[in-house]
C-alpha cells in the first residue's frame, strides 16, 4: 500500500466502523496533528532503509487514520508496517508540529496484540521471549547453560553449526551477552550509605537483563551514586518494570508490572527513583499517563513517575563532588533512543562524561538513527536490525574511539555484535563498550577502565 509523498488526505469521512476496539484507540486530535511535512523522514530508520512511504512515521499515521475511519482492517499491511517500526521516537524529536507519534504507537500496538492473530511461529517466538526476559529467576537459571554454551561455542564445529541457524534464532544466538554465572547470581546491597555528607537519598531500579547480565553496570552505578553523596536503596522485592512488554504492545501484563513496581517503590522515603537503563526509565516516566484512567492507581502512578530520574539527570543536578582521575582517550557516546528521543536526556550524559579530566568526548555521525536494538526488534526483525547495526558500527569506526559508551544494554549488545572482534582500540585490543557509569566509576576509583 502506497500513497504519494505528502498527499495523504486525513479529512476523509468515516466510511465504516473503526477497526479499533474501545480500549485506548488512537486519539483523533493526535492523528490530525500530523501535517505530512516530511521532516521525520531523514530520521526514520526504516524509511532510510527502504524509502517506503508506509514505513515512515507520516505513512504509519496515515494507516492509523484509515483504520480509525473504517477504510482498512488491522490485519495484513497495517500490522506489517507497524511491526516494522522500531519505536525509536526520532521522529518525535524531529517533528516541528509536535506530533506525539509515541502516544499514537503506544495506543496502536496493543490494538494489534489484542485483535490480530499472529502466525503460530511468530506467536510462539514472541511468547518465548516474554516467558524469559522479564523474569530474573528464569534469566539466572538460563545463565548456567548459557555460560556452558559460550565455552562450547569456541569449538570450531559448534561455531560453524551456530552460523547455520535460521533468521530469528541466529539473531538471538549472536546477541547473547557474555555470561558470568557469578555475576548472574550476585545481589546488590539493599542499602549503601553516602560517602561523606549526604546530598540525596535514592532508590535504584536494578532491572532484569541489566541485573543478571550487566550486573557490573549496576555495581558501578551504586558506587558512583554513593561517591557523589547519595544513600542508595535497592529494594529486594522489585521485579520487572514492564518496559519490554509495553514497547511491544503487551499492555495488560505491562500495567500489572507497573502497579507492582509502584507499590514497591512508593513506600520508600527517597528523593528519586533512579534508572540506568534507557528503556526502563522511559516506561516508568510514563506510568502516570498509562494509568491515568485507573481510579485506584492514577494519582499513585503520577506521583511515582514524577520521582523517576535517569542516573545522569541526578548526577548532573548534583554536580561532581568526588575527585576524578584523568582518562586520556577518545570516548564515543551513543544516544540510546529511549534516553535521547523518549526522555529528552541528551545534555546530562555528556556533562557527566566531561567531568572526567582529559576525556575527549566525540559524537557519532547520524546520531539520531537507531542502532537497531529497540527492545526485542533485533530478535523479531533481524534483517532490518542487522542493516541498522552495520550502519551504526560504520559510524562508530569513523570517529576512531578508544571507548564506546551508551546507557542501554540492548545498544551495547547490538553495537558490539556489529563491530565484532576485528575492530580494535589504540592499545590493540577490542574497543571497550561500556555504560557511562562504568567509565565514571573507574575515574572516581582510579582503576583501569574495564574492557566490557
């Protein structure tokens, strides 16, 4: 389905029953905000890949409008083009008319999940993802065979066999993070006191994949916050925040998780609820909107979301207090989409990194384009994700960094996959890919920068 660029007529009359059910359909006012100017096109990853109008933000809004007016159903091309959207929200940043594409996508994806029957293989694959990733215990259990498999994969015959896996399975296999059983089963202390005079009291979301496979990032985050004068609480009863499900349209289960997290964190006497994962922070800041029509939870959700801060926001507001040791090298910062576009947190991570003496901070070309990770996108849409990952890796190479930093585990895995082991830093080893908190933690403690 195509329409001439910029010619979509959103003033068509209602020709039949809306294709949407009555649970949060896209709002007419938001659909009408789009004037089809095309400013979104250069920043849209899928439009850049294929040049297809219906795989641009304005094209998808046109489809949403047609579905609301009864012109088309949700099955077939509608679902195909919405599924192909990464949800990176670069279009929201670029739009001069203030179109809330994030709100529109947030309303449409649950409609698909409720009303469109996926193929058995697609449904099975997606169900498998959501049966594992939101559950820390299951992830920890998976770490045991995962660690064994990664050792086994060093055997040439096993590696050759892995290379023959079909599309989605190959994508999942290639994105496996380095598995350490010790780190997977490690726990953060529930309370870490501030070093010196206390300046704030915060609670940290430890996350799911983040805490099991990127536990070192959480440890570094706690140390940095404490060094900068924060008491840090990590409630043991916290679970998944629901971000992956929310961004994939599984609204009901995501809202169950949201209510549970609110109930855990609202009891704590803290100034902020801190996140160090872009996708989690984006979702938690939206709880107030997502639960605004729930009489029991609306006020509680709004109060919770008002306290959520990305760790870079907290540190930038506090200002540096702990002494830093210099880092002499080029550091490439990649804006995770749900931090830069969704949360509008761009200046703070750069300010935090520039507090490290001698550090040379470099931005990437095409910084607005997604790396292709996008939650579960690089698993369910591996071909498109691979093209975007290769493009991002080429942009990383072009600035010759000594270290790459980004504030999202999915981005770390995606960029690492497409850089591969042949791309080296100045010292001859592979380029370290780190969360900014790992680099800042090393600077504060005066220890060598970790390799990953």
